[in-house]
């Protein structure tokens, strides 16, 4: 089924416990070479723990994984030269310049003649004009790009990115994504955790992680097809009243609020007119109503809610 | 497994960071010499120029001669004559004098008549150390004077060459003037080396952890040992430079000359530095934040090196239990070794035991810390 030579990461029942809490509770996942896999899920879902285990920073409590065919538990030294890791917070030396930071990471990876590669990466991340600036004096977006450049200096085959664009301005974010796209063209495998669903939408596959488990992993299109029923977008005159009213009907699976509008997830073929009728009966005027494609966000919120109803004991 | 190619960039990086942090570098290099100046001049156990007042009720040539011998020594300065009993009560509280010598009215008459004379000496006991020393000087000088009178008397009675049963002539070796500074320099080298190595090693490791840079290093092929060697080497070098600076300052200001082998001195210093590095590593395994590391490092380096090494207080005066504790204090051995090399010029043959103990401590603490670190530095 899966061609092993084409597998970048194969995770097999990986678990991690910290004293009382079980952060990752049995993850199975296979990621192919050249894939960009997006890991989404609420805070505390276990995304960071999973990534840190795959980089060899944390030792799994149970289970194992192979990375590029090497066993994570026994062949970590063969894995390290082939992977790069970008952690959630900026973790380069603030008192060293851009050039010096990259030089350091090149040398500890024993990259010979790193200068050409460094110029290329600085050009690529558009950091060349700032190369002598201390890392501490860079903006958030520039810091992230520098960290990415340092991560890429030894030409890793897989990079692990843990929320790389959190706290980065939209312009830098877009730039960062451009860089990631060209990396994918070069054949690099990317596993990234992200809190942004618009970012997840751009991944070749997404995995929804919750409570230490991956609930589903598929292409964004396939994930959306998992949605039961259809979604109607409504702009009502009174948001709270509309929400309360609609929730009373058994045909309504879910009501999600997005600013001045609500997304109503309904069973099967409830028509827009039916919905408008229900609202006007309660004295709520419908300013706008239309059928929409379910977004990843709709699906995930629905799935997470379903989960929490199934096992409410989890705290 | 361990590769010099990977240690070198770490050393270079560490040096860059040290050089960029001028303030800390200054603290590591200049403060030791500055402390020597402070300690050398201020922490002075030598007692000199004690103001001495005289209530001379005899006013004879002999009484003046008796007083002159005090005043002409460097220990006492003449602070004035007193003319009444009441005045005695005011000169000491008003700090005009710390010692008052009272000579009775018939001082010379009694002496010439071969009668015993009592001299009253009042000493200000507010500073116990000075008082004890001053009283000691006074006793010695008075005895000297009184012996001379006896001898002269005997001569007058016809004894040709009178001899004393015991002629007491102490000679103090290695530090004949009993200068505190000569004693302080070795102590300070130990004290400063210990402080700077423990604090800087622990801070530099904890900083990597606090900033998260340790994670980036841990996903690289760097071995924890390479990281540790690379990070500590610069501080070994800086500590040795600081030692040279202290020795130069000691020579220039206090005339402290290293009598023994310079090479041996440096080898011993190197071993001691490793004790400090090991202790610093241990601190970094216990402390999670830089301020925690700083406090703990100061505590474990300051207390034993200052109090329990023989630097501030003689070990022989300590209670037995505390004396036993000093046996696991590397500073105790290092101070002994330094004093022996610098002041006495002693060679390794006389110091091998202390050297052995110090080496054992260095190896022991490094092994303990390394064992704790190997698990916690990279992997949780």
C-alpha cells in the first residue's frame, strides 16, 4: 500500500506522558516524501510534543517512529543531519548577528563552504541587507526568516516547523509561505503545526489533533467531505436571538458564530427558505442567507464538538 | 565520536558572546584585580600607628626614655601628654588616644633604688583585635626595658658579662614583616577563580536553556560533551588571564613575588579551575533560570571559599565538625598549595597530597554533574 522508499515519516503508536498528564496518546501517521503536512488543533492538543519527539528532543514513553528509514529510538545520529527544526519561539542567539548565527549552525552541522549557501539563503529570505545586524534587533518576521535560514543551512530533507508564523505580521507571513512553497518544489518534506486554518488549507494533507490524538488526517478536500449535512451562512438582525432560536430545531446540528454572521450546519436538505421561516417566526429578520462550502474551520469545530460530547470525562 | 571540528565553532561562538558582553568580561577580568586592591589595603590585620597618650607623673629623664621607646617604634604615635587623672577618662572615649600609659610619681627613684615599679596601661578594647595586638606590643617592650635595667644593675654590682638564661629571638619566615597582603594574594586568587568559574559556567549553560537555543543545538549532530567542552574552554582561559592579572597587581602593589615554579602554579590553577567548572555544571543542572543559577552559584562558591578554606578564618580554630567539612572543600587545598608556591617556593613533592585531593574533587564533581546533565541537557 505504502511504498517504504517514498515514506519520509512513519509514526507508530507514539505516546508521551509527563508525570500526571498524557500529552500524546497513541499517534499513528505516515507522511510521504515531498509532502507538506499541516497539524492543526487547539492549544494543548499535543502538537508540539509530537514534533519534539520526532526531532529527538523528547523521548517517547511508548511507540516508535522511523524517519527517512532510520529508527528514531536507535538511529537518532543518522537522522539528525537530515532534519531541521524550527521551534515555536525564536531560539537563536540574540547577541550574534544574522551572519554569525547562520555560520554557527552551519559549522556545528559541519557544512563545508557554507558561505555560498548562506548567501543563497539570505537572498532567498531577503535578509541580505541586514546580515550584520544582531538578531535581537530584528522584527518578529525577520527573526522567523532567520531561524528558517539557520534551519535550512545544512540542506535537511525534512523540516519540522512548530507554529512558525505565530506572532508574525501578515506581509511577512505571506513571504514566509512563498519560501515554503519553493522549498516544496525542491522536494523537501515539511511537517508543520499551525493554529491558522487558512494555512492548513494550503497543505497537501492536514491532521486534526485533539487531546493527544490525531482525529483525522486527509487532504483538505477530503476533510471537508467528512462534513455531515450542509452549511448555510446567515446575517440575522439579532445574532444572539437567532442562535438561540435555531438551536432549538432538531434539524440544526450546529450554530457557529463568525463576527456579524452565523454558520448554520443543518441535516440533509433543509432549504434556506425553511430557515428564514423559523427565524421570522421568532421575530428575527434575515438580512442575508446563502449556501456555502464548508470550510476546514466548520469541519473541525463540528468534529471537536462531537468528540467532546462523546467523551466528556476528559478534562 | 567527539570531534574538534564541532567544538571549535562552539568556542568561537562563546568568545563572540563574551566579547560582545563587555560588562561581564570586565567583571571577569578587572574586578579580581580591583578586589585585590580593596582587600589588600582594607583587610589589613597589621596594627600600626596606635595613638598613645602619656600621664607622666615622674617627669624624669628615665621616664621620658621609657616612653620614647614606644613612640619611636612604628606601632605607636605620640598623642599628647596628660596632666590629671580626670583627663584619662576623656582621651580614650574622645578617640584622641587608644592607649594611655600612666607612670607613677617615683618611677626613676624607685628604679634606681632597685625597687619594683608598677606601670598602668589603659587600652581601648572597642576593637578587640587592635587592643590585643597593642597590649602585646606594650608588654614586650616593657619587658625588654625592664630586662635592660636588671642587666645594667647586675653589671654595676660587678658581674662582668651577664647572660640571660634564655635569649628569645623569634624569626618569621616567608613573610618576615607579617604583611597581610602577602597572605591575601593567594587567598584572593582562589576566591576569585572559584567565583568566576562557577558563576560564568552555570550562567552560560542555563542561558542556553532559558533562551531555547539548547533545542536548536540538540537537533544538530553536536554531542553533549562537545557542547560542554566548547562552552567551558573560554572560561578556563579567561580565569587563567585573571590569575595573571592578580599576580601582576600583587607584585606591583604589595611586592608579592612568586618564589616557586610558575608552571606548577598554573597547573594547580588549572586543576582548581576544573573544580569550579564541575561545580558550575552542577549548579546548572539544579537551576532553571539565570537568576536562580546566579544565586546558587554565588552561594556554593562564596561560602566555602571565603569561610571554610582558611582564607578568612584559620582552619585550626574551627570546631572539629567544621574542620571535617573543609576536607571536601577544594579551595582549602588550593589555598594551601598557592601559599606554599608563592610564599615558600615549595615544589610538587611537598604538595602532592593536596594536589591529589583537589584532582579527585574535580573528577568527582564533573562526573556527578555530567551524569545528571547527560539526561537533562538535551533530552527530557
